[in-house]
C-alpha cells in the first residue's frame, strides 16, 4: 500500500474510508488467487482508477466499486467444491449486498460490483463503461495473481495491463 500512497494521494482520498473500515480489513485474512482478497481488491481498484482517469471516465466511482467488487467474507479455502462453484457465480450479488450494508452505493457502483464477473456470472450485464473496465482489469489482475502465487515470475502486472489496454482499445 505504501507504493500507492506515495504516488497517488488522490486515489487514497477517494477510497480511504473503505480501506480503514474494520469489516473491509477482514478481507486481508481471506485467501484469494493464492494471495489475499484485500490486496487483490486494492490492485483491481487502483488499476481501474488509473485507466478510468486515462479514458476520462468516472474514476471516483470506479475506484470505490473496484475496491468493493469482492467484498464478502466467504473464504473459498474452507468450503466444498460445490460451494466454491456457487460462490464463483453468485459472489457479485453477495459483494453488492455486503458493500451496501456498510457503504452508500450509487447505481453505477452497484452495477460495477454486480456485473464484474460477466460473462462467467450472468447476474448482470455491465451497463457502464466503468463496469466493463473493472471487469477487464479484474480478469487481468486475477491472471497475474494466479501466476504469481505459483511462483512463476515471467509476467508482471504492468505488462499484462498494457496487453489488456491494447485489447480494450482493439489496437
């Protein structure tokens, strides 16, 4: 978190209430892609925020919803395979409900959270450019984390983000 706070105080100002919330801090102790859900959510939020600024989208709501996109406390390490499959498909609904319990959410933030697993989860089709952006960034970050957690270090998140950006722009 230090590398972000030193480089991007505006980002921290947007999301600090979430980062400091005791319930959100519990995600530090939940395994996610071999790492933890807190760090995953920060990565998705921060890169989504940076791209939203680049594309002149609503970077405030993108950063906040990106941070909350996986905000639920089910630990996939301690549940059955059947429950994992159910969580994979339904966790956007869980995250939206849980986030709304602790934070005021706009319609756009709700859509970003609810639709971030499209098309794996057909809970919701993204309505906003910001929703599509978080969806793409979440996928890229998840791939990098999965690779990193297996100790294969031939890819860095920054390289994958460039690939995602080019794909997003269809260049």
